[in-house]
């Protein structure tokens, strides 16, 4: 998990806890050779079980830097299961998807 540096993990954890019980979502960007997160608004109709990043956040991310990965949280998932939708998002954009499980305090990565 080359994008999960300590400061990135810390920021994703904090974002996840801020949005709990809803899923949080965001982008991991490379800006001037540094990795940073960009929090995004979850526009899904079912925020408890899904995430969706809106087109405005994608554009904002692309303007700020190179999108290296997506991230989101699973507040109630204990085993780190990526949904079919999660996999399609990663495959469709050709970049890794990071998931943080709040219940067991672990990160998981799906690479398309």
C-alpha cells in the first residue's frame, strides 16, 4: 500500500470518524511530489452503506494534483470486503481504492 503513509492514514481515520456512521470518501493526490488527501462530499443516496464522489470533487482534485487513489470508509465492515460497486469504481478509473474499516481499525486496498 504505497499511498498509505502514516500522515495519510491518520487523516483518513479522522475523516472516517468525523463522518461515522456514514461512509466517508475522498481522493489521495500527488501535489508537488507530496501525497495529500482531499476530503470529498459523499453524494450517495445511501450514505450508511455506499459512497459516491461527485463530478465537482473529481474536477477539483484533478486541478489540485494527480489523483493516485480513492479512499472511503466502511463503518460496520469487520472483514474488509469490497463491494462490486467499489471494484467497478477502481476498474473504471484504473487507480487503487483504499478502504478503512472503522470497526477493526484496518486499511484494505483494491488494485484494479
